């Protein structure tokens, strides 16, 4: 498990499961019925996600390389992605994706260019 913290620290702490293998990244949150308000999924080594077979909407934060202080810059955001979509969302320059509950990006004040920490 990792913890995601936002730059401003406002309502932005999430317990993240890590999908480290190719299989785990491909499966993502498929099969889950719900994602708790403080949960998320960290997908290292990817710049894209899909919503096939998903049962609920999510927000996705795409991050770049890790900086010396352990932070990562937000390079893209997709909010309230609808379930059951075959479209692939990708972001140039992303090195990882963080899937969060729908509305989390707005609630935590996450924006492109901001820094987040995962530890």
C-alpha cells in the first residue's frame, strides 16, 4: 500500500493499492463493485487506462517521473470517467496513473502542474 498526499494537503490522502505486474495493471479495478472514498489504485509504468468492465466512475491522475524530493508532477487528469467505456485514455509524458474515486480530484484540489507524493 502507498499513501497519496497532495501539495495543498486538503482532503487528499488516499490509501493506494499497487498494480505492479502487467496482469495487475490490465485488470486494474475491474471486478470491484465500489471504491471507498479514501482508496485508490497506483499503476506504475503506464500512460493509459481504459474503463472496460468497470462498474463505477473514477477520476484518474497521470503523473510524470519522480523528483529528488519524492514528488511527482501531475501531467494529466481525467475526471468522472464513465464505466463500461472501451476508449483508452492516455497522456503523453505520463509514467504512472493513479485511479481515485469519482470527485476526488476536485475535492483534493489536484491540478495539472501540481505535485503529489506517494509513500
